[in-house]
C-alpha cells in the first residue's frame, strides 16, 4: 500500500504535471471509489478550475481546485497517477480521468479499486473528521514529541506507529523498516521502551521516510544497501548484521524483523 513516502512522490509528480492546469472535463470516474460526493457534483466542482496547490497529509493527497475546495485522493493498495497526452500512454486501470485544456490528461490508476476519491471544503476539517494524527514527517527526528504522543499507549510499538489517529502516514512496510533501522522489535510494548530506544525510533523515522522520498522508492524500487524491504523473507540474511530475518504476525499483520540486532 502506498504510504507517506510514496504519496509524497505522487504529490511531487502532480505538482510537476497537473498543477496550474485548468480542468476541461472529467472523462471517467468510478462511482464505487467516490466517497461523500457524486460524479456529477465532482465534475461541477473541478470543471473550469485550475489546480493551484497541493498538500499531503499522511497517506492523503489534497489538490486545491480554484476557490471551491480540494480534490482528495487516497491510493489504497495499488493507486498511482499518470499524466499523458497520447492514448497509447494511458494506464490500464483508470478509475478517474481528468482532461485539461492543454490536451493532456491525468489518470488516477488503481488496479484493485481500493483507492478513494472525495472532495473537501477544508483540509483541516477533513483531517479532523477522519481523526488523523499529525503527519509523521512533523514528528520524525523529534524524540520528545514522539515520547509525548506515545504517552498512555499500551500495545506494541508497531501498532502505535501504524495508528493513523496517532501518527498519519506510516503503514505495515514502513513501520517494519523504521524499527529495523532503530534496532527495536516491532512486538515490544510501548511502556517497556527505554528512552534511548524512543530516540532511535524518532531518528529512524526521519532516516527512513526522507530516505525513501529521496530515492523515489515508489517509482524506482528499493535501492541496495541496508534496507529491510528487499529482504522481507523468513530466514533471509539481515543486510545490517548478517543475522536472520524472522516473520511473525504482529497486530494482525505479517511483520519482519532481525532476530539478532533487533533482539
């Protein structure tokens, strides 16, 4: 599932292509992906307006359409964006298609149809209504803020990092990656974490999230080196310490960690 770094890359792609382009028409829109708005109403809200700015919060992308409000996209498991002119460049699973006055199109492509399309009058109100916590990049690197947010949490640290009402943007893949870099086991309970471990988690959040954005992991795949993701197999060799990767069900999700340096 696209998580914070992937959606940040989508934001940068949107900014480089569709930003300041005036919407001529919505040529396609799947009703089953729409939430809180009809296809006709969305068309009325977007048509004739340029996108003037974008905001990413957690896994959500907001694009301002004139003065009327914000197009809101959530990418589900397989969502992505494609900006193109020629039909032979169109992706294969278009769920929403915007045509701009310059002749180009922006497709919201989503193979498994688990994405969401909506419209919001206010980003702040949307965040509040959907009970989203602060964006994870706002907390990354700040051990004091992270410790404050974890106050009173009783479950595993992996579950806490994935709690969108606590911290928006981190899912199954990046929670494992952050804890792998921090040297903390995903099943460790929040109250049992030492101060040093909390500092390492905050530091690892910044290293992993910003590193994945800089590498454009969603577009180019995971680079070599000491990332966990290319080694997410039970019994695989750990790229950091040479130990062994272990697979375990934690908070209902398949999780991977090194049983040696995270032990």
